[in-house]
């Protein structure tokens, strides 16, 4: 019989091939003969997008149903990574498409490589938001992500002479097939100006805000499809535009350029993502970004709610809004403004609604990373919100005064306004007061929150505090990035693990199985070979695929201690120089990560890594036993081949500094062993995989605190640890810097005289632990067994588990399956 398939929905190989050709012709305007690879990528992307459309539209229909509660995830960052690969997997059409593409004379891998990833985030926090969006869809939870459509995402990193150079990320330059602009749903956002009291027609006292300028927010929607489900949620990112694309008043006065200025000024708002680890002091544009997307999001939610016939007093029953760190915390004041000023709810009713609506996730303990805005800046940009914050604060402090019996120091500590010197608005305090739930991102981190930065709030409201240990999506971080290992796993335990990661535990039965171990090793060897080939081709460095791949990939930061890793490399190097015949396990040290453009010390850390690499890689004495590689431009795309190839995962932050970490989970899931401190989620990973399958070293938080209280002196460690002294002296001597003794002086001085992250205190323990790693790596079967057990026991760290917990304990939402209606 003849099967008639629609070119826009059919999944037959021939239909797919025809659809690609059709899109190439009608959307790209190309014949195959003159099409670029990117044209083919676009044609394929549109072919996939077509097939998402029925799922997406039917999911959106559900949002409007009055009885459906929707999660709104507010985040200034969504670090999605490339769409095409994961969408093929989640739709279950990867092999069909591979064949259809092959029938067109192309390789799917080449088309996948064309995609410019949307780098709309810095690192962990943005990537977490992306994993959570994927899990929400897979778990069939109605959800919308709200954020900013930055025209330029996180900068691209190039290395010149071993230094980081930042290059603008032009991710939109060839167009973005995954988004649909919705200009009909634009909203207006106001800034500046002043407020004015008035009496309304019912004689009630009210305030109106007379803004100085208005910006239009236009939503761009991206579909996020779940794994083998119809649910396809929306990521709605907002772009700023001039409120009037043509300023007639200015034009009539002949001021054409003034009108254009206004347009440029407005569009500046969503131009660029701010890097973390940069001081934001006085960065008015950053606060504008935050308020802009938050206001857009809340207006959008209110419209949706009222459109479905909802009463604003029940807003919290329609939406559970999660604040991803304090970046969207101004939402608390904005919702109050919308409810009280614009929709005339009484204050108390509005406050009830607001508190019931918001949940707040904190991602940091570093005091310098807590957001606060100078009061004059805040007040001039958001005059009405400042008044509202004062009102919230007054009522809050009245309540706290009763609890703390007038302890004025406590009240000053709790206040939403920091008045200890120059006055600031404390965004974390606003988020805490305005939310019904506050959570950290790993057990240890959540405990420390209660004892340190949010201690006073914990005393006031212990019941608000929760832990939600982070997780990562197994679809991207195992199935997609490591197809070989995924297949081996599936051959042994079936496919259920993809959505029930705890099923990986069944692999424990094979941990001692010689044949399984052999296959496991063979796969690790093959993915290491792939990475080695890639490094050879792109960086022209030959690495040995049988060496121990020792990998540290993450943002470059002093607290993450990439330079501790460097001290280990130099220590090994010195051993070889002292005894060229020394029998050591060959290692390949791989680094990757970006430094914030203004973070001088982090940039110097990159330079020290690349400088050590240059010397060690080219020293004939080393005989290729040590290789050091810095992978430039570490991002989601470039990370995907890295996790599967690791033997050893470096998670070596100073105890108490890393809130959770999520890279640690990706490595272990892919069978790497971890060398790590008792920090963030390392603690729980170690518990899960078993202490005997984890290389632990270093001071505990308590020991760090004790040492710092008793007066830590790194200089003593330097003097009494010969290997350490030798390593540091070698850097200092100019050995790695062509004789230049000044180059690394700031780094060395910081370590020897200050060492805020206690590298020298942890050095010996780290080296000893690394020696154990080396010995263990030689016991091939033991190592393989440990590797298998790591993967087998990582089920807990799925973002599906994390999202289920958020749904149960914070959002109170339940899954709804999406029906495909014609
Ligand atoms: C203020 C602004 C420019 C800013 C932007 C981004 C400040 C911070 C950030 C990003 C923070 C971040 O990525 N934090 C990380 O969140 C992860 C997810 O919870 C944690 O695993 C990780 O430990 C934490 O450092």
C-alpha cells in the first residue's frame, strides 16, 4: 500500500530526506550544489523543529487550563548547549535522521558540528537551569523558563601566547532556527523617574510611578522537549527594543538622530551577558537587565493567569516561581507593585500571594558574591520598588523585633538595607523575606547557609530552609555525550536507566565481571583515543591514550585551585628531572575554562598552565610521560567529548567554597574517579560511590576555620615542605617564563604571603593522594572496578531526582501528560 506522509511530520527516512531538501530550497534558498554545511544544518534543524510543533502547541494549550499549576523558573542564565543533538535523542529519531542525512550524501556529525551553541550563561548556575528545564519536560511538568535573550553570550576564549583573549560571541550571526519571536506578546517595562501619591476614585491612598523611560520587552520562545514524551515546554527569553521603533516627536522636531539614539539605548539592555567574578559595583545596566526580564516575566504570567479567568488573589495557585539565585530577586518587589499599584490588591493580600509564589535557591557562600545594590542607584532606577522594599522591610523588622526582643544588632543584620557604611539594598535578604522556601544546592552548602550567611533568617524561620542537591540530566551527560558507554550499559541492564538513573545500580553486579570490565576499559580507551585525535588535530599536541587522563574543566578561579593542580605537575616534573629514569605513571593533564575578563589573577593562572605546558611538553627528558593541555574555549559543545574521556576528575576547591559543583557529577557518571576535597556535592558523591572509590584529601571545613582563626602562615608551609618550595621556586626563577621573574610574581606572592585558599596547607595531602591515584591506576582491574562502581552509584545525581524534590517540597506541582490533538 502507498503510505502518504506529511513532509512536516513524517518520520520515514525518505520523508525526512525530502523534508531536508525542501527546507534547503524554500528556507535557505539554496540548491544542494551551492549549499554550505551551515545551510544543510539549518535545513535539518528546521526539519526537526517542524516535528516538534504539534507537541509544543499542545503543551502550551495546557498552560492555559485554569486548574494547571505551572512552574516559572526565573534565571538570568540558561546555558543550554547545542539543541540539535539532544532534540534528536529526546524525539527518538537520531538514527532515522542519521540515515536520511546520509542518503543526502552528508554525515550527521558534520551538521551537528555546525551549530553555534547559545552560551547564555557563565557556568554551573546557567547549566543547572538548562538541566532543570530538560528534566521538567521529561517529567511532564508544566513549566516555563524566563530569562534574557542576550545578543552576545559568554565570550569566546582564544589563547594567544598562552594568554586568554576574549572574542565576542556572535551566536546569532547565521540565524537561530530554534526560536520564534512573539512580538504580539510584547510588554512595556518602565525605568527611572519618580513616584506620586494620589487618592483614587474610591478615596483610597495610592501611589503612581511616573517613569523617565520605557522599554519594550519582546519574547523569543524556544521549545524544550522531554525524552520520549510529548511535553515540550517553553523557554521564553526577552529582548529589549525601543518602545516606539520610531520616535515621532523627536522626528517632528527634526531630531532624527536623537530618535535613533533612543532605539540604540533601549536595545543595549539585552546586548551582553555579564561574566561572574567581575565587580558589579555601579553596573547600572546589570540591574536594568535583572529588572527588565523579571518585569517581563511577571507581566506575562499575570496576563496568562487572567486570560485563563484567574483571580490575582490566587496567582500563587497558578504559578510557582523559582528565583535562581538573587539575580531575579527584584521580582519580590515587582510582584508587590503589580498587585498593589496596578491591580489594587490590599498590601496584606498581595504579600500573602507573593510569599506563597516564590522559592529562592542560593548558589554561593562567598560573601563577596552576595549581590547588593547601592541605594542611590537602585532608587534612581526603580524609585517605586525602593519604596516598596522599605515597606516590606519595616513590616519584616517589626516581626523580627518581636522574635529577637529588640536586639538591635540582629535587626541591623537582618535588614533589607545595609546601613553599615554606604547604604545598599541586600538582594539575598529580599529573596529570603519574599519566599516561602529557601534552599542550598548540596547538603553541606545548605547546612553552611544556615550557620553563616543566612543564619539570622534561619533562626527566624527554620521551617523555610531546605536542601536540594543539584543534579545533571543523564540524557545530555551520558546518552548524548557517551554513546558507546550508553550502549554497553543498555546491553546489560536495558534502557530504563535513561529516565530512572538509579537503575544504573544494576551495573554493580558486573563490577567484578572480567568480560564486562574488559568492555568497559575498551570503551574508555576508545573515547580517550577520540579526544587524543581531536587534540592532535586542533592543538597539534600528541598525547598517549594509554596515559592517565587527569582533567580539570571549570571556570578558572582561585578558590577552585587550578594552581594546586599545577603545583602537582611541577612536582612530578621535578621528580623526573632529579631522576630521569623514575618509573611514574604517564599522565595527561587536561585543563579547560574561562577566566572573567577583569579577573587578573585568574588570567595569570591560565598563563601559568600554558607556560608549564610549553616547557613540560617539549622537554625530551620527560619522554612524553607528562603532557599538559589547555583546551581553549571550554563551553557545553566542547565539554561533551571531555567527560567521557576522563580517568580522573579534579574537584579540589578549598573546603567550604564550592556550593555544589555539577561537573563532578558528569565525570563520575561517565566512570571517572574523583580526587577531591570535602566540599559541595563531593561529600555526597563520596558517600554514594563509597569512600573506597573516591580519592579524598585536604582540610575539612572545620580545619580550614581553625587554621584561619589560629593565624595561618603559608610562609611556614613553604619553608618546611621541600618539594613545595622547589616547585614554587622553579616558577619564581623564570624557568617557565623565558627567564622573566616578574611574570608570575603576583601569583607566587599571593600564595606564599597570603594564600587565602590554603593551597600550601593542602599541598602535601594532595601530592600524597595523587601518588595513591598513580599506584591505583596501575592496578588495572581494581581501577576498572572502581570506575564501574562510580557510574553504577550515581543515580541520585540525576536532575530528574532534583526536580522531583523541588516539585514535591517547594512547588507542589504534578505531572500532566500532553495529548496530541490534531
Ligand atoms: C552577579 C553575577 C554577574 C553572577 C553571575 C553568575 C554571579 C554568579 C554567577 C554564577 C554562579 C555559579 O555558577 N554558581 C555555581 O552554581 C552551581 C549550580 O548550583 C554550583 O554547582 C556551583 O558550586 C556554583 O559555584
